[in-house]
């Protein structure tokens, strides 16, 4: 089997309307499809699906599974993005800082899913770990 790339991420959300406002208005993702309990958005090459799961509880920080979802951002857009996150009062978990050969900031969506904006790439990160 030869995997040729990353396809998409699906994120469970408690309130689709609230999450759509966050992903569209704050992160400026483009809405491609809106269903009754799901929405599909694009952001550059990234494809994100939001699926509403009313009544489910958030995963505890100590649980196993996905830690965070990172999106690539161009260096020239990074400072504007950080400013936007602060202006919109998005909870910042870590950063902004230089880490692994790029600039990064980690933040939370309305359901406390940790997201990251990253200007680096894997080759640069591996130079740090060598």
C-alpha cells in the first residue's frame, strides 16, 4: 500500500452553528457544503469536516487519541493570524513561538479541540531533532 498524502480531518463538535462561525469567521475557511448535522470546509489544501454530536462530552486532556490538528500557514501571514486570534479572544494554548524550524501557535476551537498554525515543514523540524 502506498499512501500519497493526507486527505482530511473530521472534528466532532457540540454545536455546528457555533463551530461554523469559528471556522468560517475567525479561521476564514471556505464553506463547501452544509448539511443538517455536518459541514465541509476548505482552507488551502486542507479539507475539514465538522460533525455535530449533541450531548457528547469532550475528551479529557489525559485521554489517548489525536492531540491536535496543525495547519500550514505562510510566514508572511503568521503575524496577522496571531493578531486575529487575539482580537477574536480565541484561547491560546501555546505560543506564538519558534519551534521545530517554524513559527507556531496552538489554540482551542469552541469545543476545546486543539488546533495549530505552523509555518514550518517536516524537513526543517527534523534538522532540530538530529
